[in-house]
C-alpha cells in the first residue's frame, strides 16, 4: 500500500526549541529533524532549503537538507543573497573600517553587500556613496520619510533572501518598518504564538515578503562584530576587496601581501587613484589581524 505521507520542499524560517518552522508555499509546517542529521554533523538552520515528510496536518519531519550556497555561523543563517549594511551618515558617524570588514565578510561568503546610508538629510553622504560605488558596491542614500528610495531598495531585494545589519541608532528598524509595514506585526504575532516573550528575539527568523523572498530578522547582526561570522585568512583577504581584483597576480612577487612591497600592482593602483586610500587602510588593518590567526586554526579550517 502506497504511503500517504507526502514529501514537500520548503525553507526553514524559524527554529525554536528543536522545532523547525518550514515554509512550504503558503503554509508553515512545524517539523522535527531526523536524528541521522546529528550523526552526520548537519544542523539545519534558517534559510536552509529542505525536504520534509508530512506526518499530519501542519506537521512534518525534515528528511533532507539541500547543499548551501553560503552559511554564517552566528546567528546561524544559510543561503543569503544580500547583506544590507545600514550606516548612519551622522549620529553616530560611520566607522569605515567596520563597514569594510562587513563588506569583506559578505564577499567571502558569496553574499552581495548593499550599503544604505541613513540620515542623509542631516549630513549628505555623496562622497561616501561615490567611494563605495567606485568599489563596485551598491549604495542607497535615504533620509526620514524618503519612500521613493526605500521602494527602489525594496524592488532590488524582491524575491531574494536579505539580512539587514546595523548598529544601534542608525535607523535600521525605522527603515525596515517603512519598507515592510507588516514586519513588526508578524514579529509580535510569532512571539505570541511561541509564547517565549523576549526570548524569541535571540533567534534568527525569516519573514516572507508579499512580493516573494524573505527578510531575515537577525539580532546577531545588531553590532558590527565580524569576528563571530567567519574567519578570513590573509591569503584570501585581497580577493574580498572588489577593486583589488584587476591587479591581483600582477605584482612583482608571487606572495605579495599588498601592504608595503615594491612592485605591488595594488599599491601602484592606489597611488594612481584607482583604489581609495581608506579602503586600502582597512585592508592593511584586517591583514594585520589575519596574521595573528594561529596556524592550527588555519589548518583546521582548511580541512573543513
């Protein structure tokens, strides 16, 4: 007799207490995961594309996790298309080193970085916009009530998985509520349903958008601390700067660090104004940090 249990495909949008909430078309299934995943070292997380076996009305078991295109450890989130970096042009002033670190992490993880400068009605961000546009990074400048720009950004990320990151006071929540008015209501609704109160805000969640795609509510992105998201080794760092790429492999020395060597194509490009000095300063600071990563961690990571 043929089994009545259906195999469905969906996306994990929430994980609380060992229960996975999987979005399948217009329905959300509460699922458990097979114990075999733990034995294989697989931990399903939000953003994972999974196959579930339906076990009842709105219930299921995760039976397969598809290969990920990227993954961030903390908070656990997979298959991100865009990382929207919300930065205030003033109050607080932008920290370009921290911004560059996050852009590098995004590049390293095959995620498109998008910068949104807020409060531009108080302090214009035209120079910063040009700086990062010249690096090949998309930039939006927005002020309070600027619905037209917000709509353009909304269309840009339509149908994709996007996470918003930004320090306290930069206007990230205001931007999100302006772009997605029902997002706050959805957050409160899920919190009430799960009965976990504030505890639910510690977990990453994906909220489905009416135009398709998801927005990640990622409390772990509330501050720009890239050390918890991934390790970028010094050998891989230069490729995380888009404007460096045309010059890589053209230096006099094969193992050029692009920090001080003579005959360095990257340094020459900076001297000619083709690479912004502040970006190179960020690279050098990150390179010095990467040099401090112990060799055992490098070997362990490369084996993964």
